[in-house]
C-alpha cells in the first residue's frame, strides 16, 4: 500500500488549518469565556460547540468498540464522502473506482470535485469481483468505493472479495456500512487495525432513526482521521445534533428493538411480495429495504403514488430494469402497500 502521506493531495499535506478559539483553549478550569466573540446571553446555545465532539465520540466508542481517535463525525455520511475526495483526489488527475449500481452520492461528489469516476458493473447476483475492480485501477486511482449491504440492491457484498481488495489495492478502500445494523454479516470495524487502507462509513440516519439530525461516522486509522479533522469545517456538527445523538446512545436498547422488528417486517413483506401477481423477481435483502422486479415499474410506481404510497423507482439504474426499491415500514404501512398492490391490475 502507498503511505497516507503519498495518497494525500499536496495542498492538503501542506495545509495550515484554521485554528478556532475553542481549539486554542481546551482547558476546563476557566469560567469566564471572552475569547470567541459569543453573546454571553442565551445559554447554552450562545456557545460554539466542541469542534471535535469528544464526549459524543467517547459514547460512540463504547458501542462500536473503536477508540475515539479512530472516529470522525460529520454532517451526515455525505460530509465524510465529500471529504475523502477533497483530501485524496487531485481534480482532473486522480480517479476513483466504484461498484455499479450503488449509492448515488459517490458519483455526485466525484463530479463536484472534478474527479474521474470509474464504474464496474456487478454480476447478476449483485456481487463484485476484486480482480475486476483492480483491473479498472491505474496509478492515479486513489479510492475504491464499496457499499455493503449495497444500495439499491440490498445485499451484503462477499466478505472474501472485500478482503481480497483490501490486500490487493494500494490506495484506500471505502466501505459504506450504512445498513450493516440490519445484516447478519459482521461489520468491518473490528478489522480496522489490520487494514490501514480501510475507511468504514456508518450513519445515524437509518437504524438509529435520526436522519433529521444529520450525523455520519467515519472510522479509520488515526492518520486518516487527523486529515479529516484538519480540513473539515471547524464546527461541522452542531450542538443540537450532538445532544440528540447522546440521548439516542443512552437509549441503545430501543435501536436494537427497532432493528429486530424491521428485520421481521422485512421477512413479512418478502413473503407477501412473493405472492403478488405483479412481482417478477424478489432479490434477497440484508438491509431495511429490498429490491423487487415487477411487471412494469413505471406504471406500478405511478399507480402507488395515486394511492398515496411512495416507493423508489429504480427502473433506470444499471441492472435494475423494472425494479422498485421498497423501504420496510411499520406493519400498518406495509399492509397498505400490499393491499394496494393486490388491487393493482395492469
Ligand atoms: C442513506 C445512506 C447513507 C446515509 O447518508 P447520511 O448522509 O448519513 O444520511 C449513506 N450511505 C448509503 C449507501 C445510504 O443509503
């Protein structure tokens, strides 16, 4: 593997980061804060929040079994995805490789950052081959994007291929585990020490039920996390988000219960869908959604909209012709969907 220093863009390597008032004074003994031009009234919202969200990282660390120094928190996973481009990819020179189809933000961030995005098609089981991804790389390939369970296909990627890629690639492997809570496959978080070129993304937006607060996590070596900390906006995670996340961490039992229920509901929906006349093929899912090939995705999508039910039409996505992506809801919501589809006539 190349060193992180070699992989980092020269301007980022040389960057002298912005130093905020809260960075310069980190002690806890002071009681009069006249250093940041804050308004002394309207506490606690008058004060800038902790730029490195240390208390929150300590709590996350307990649940994820990863030391706080290996954690980056951002305004959604989307911030972390954008940061990897800004840190490692020289516009118009470097490139990245990704499986296809997958989560759309990897390509959007590539386009925004003017970085070439190379797609490698999955096979008919929505699996990838490490050799095929490696064959698409060259000396300017800095990153490879994987997503497991993958969006929109819903399946876990093969662990053996992920490991093969981690061993065979000399750049960084980004593994998006946004849906890992719903999978029976173990997370790669426990492998961080083994793979210095691995970055794992997770999020509060799905299993944690907190899409509104915008909190994403990246886990990686301390060297990589330091680079993220150097280039992120100083106060990228606001106080309200930090507080709400803390509260959720203390209610972890509830998240576990939601996940268990949603996995059961997924099984229920899969059984029901298998019996619908409009279902052509069900794809197995390890996430809180599933992909289903139907007789006519556009017509059925529009029909459901008319019934007040919104699913995701993935018809125009590679390998997903006539496919709908359905998020698992409550039993009431799921039954409404099933009843509507039973009443559908082509
Ligand atoms: C939903 C999702 C995310 C979450 O993004 P946030 O910015 O944290 O809300 C990340 N990756 C994938 C693949 C997703 O589907």
